[in-house]
C-alpha cells in the first residue's frame, strides 16, 4: 500500500474517532437501507443540524453514500423538497501496521484454485469450508449450555455469523446475510466464493445441530450469496 493510500485509509478510520459520528455511522449501517437526517437525529438523540454535519463528514470520507428522494412519495408542485438520504458505501477500510496483505494471499489462492479446474480441488475447498463452519457452529452450541431450545440456537446462529462478519438479519422465514466477508474476491471468483460460503453455512448449521434451517444460494445485490431459510415448523 502506497503512503498516500495508507494515509487515506487512516483518515477514513479517524473520522469514526468521535462518539456521536460513530453512533450515527453504526445506526446507518445497521438499518441496511437509506436513512434521513431526521431519523438519524432522533435515533441518536441530537439535533437535525448536528446529525447532518456528522453524516456529511462521513460521506466526505467515503464511508457513506448519499442520494435525494421525496419521502412523501408524491411528485410535482407541493410535494416538498427531496430529502438527503444516507447509506453505507462500498468503500473498504483496512489498516495494518506493519502492513499485511492477506487480501493478496486470498487472491493468489483463489486464482490458483480456479486455474486448476479440477473437481478434487473444488471438493477439497468445500470440504474444508464445511469443516470450519461446523467448528464455528459447535463452539457456538457449546456456549449455549445443555439442551438449548431452537430459539436459543437460532439466536446463537445469528451471533456466530455476526462475529464472522456476515451481518445477519432475521426476517420472516429467513436469515439474510447483508455482508460477504470475501467481497473483494467476488468479482473475479464468484462461483468459487459462493460455493465456499454455502459450504461454510452448511457446516455452521450442522455444528449447531439446528433442524429446519437450510442454507441456499440466493444472490441479491449488496449481500452474501447465501440465505438461511427457516422452516415454519
């Protein structure tokens, strides 16, 4: 990483070294949708003007993206001015001193696996991902105590996935993963990454011994390619 790029990464992270601004950033991130200044101000307990100041600072640093839309849903005269809305940007910040390039190593490994084009290599990758996922699930289940119920196991599933960067959100009948921790590899190695994610999730569910939960490939823009479907029983 060049000195200028490193400086930009540090500046971006430093923008979060302010309690109010950090709270606003986390609020926007956790909504998984666009957020207005008014909503953010109410959530954090500050004035609209202060919320706008800090949100715009985050946008200036590339941590948030902005758009304009009329929240009333109306158009034409009398519909009011469009509101400025904020959502998390796709910018990735990562600083390591001294520098470590784990993403480069991951790219090399993924490129080598794709270049091999053998069922044995892909099979070994999925087997390893499933084994590691099973370990994550088993460790989570052990923390749940003896004979945990399905509700507790589902909560532990969400916690385990959150701890590994997937940003899970439980909705009706599904657990959606709003972030792919391997996003930097997806453009060049989508099939490889999605297959690895699916195998990992299958292992997590198996390790938790969680009936009625089925990981499936369900790609959606800006999310992980895997969704966990929950049975209605």
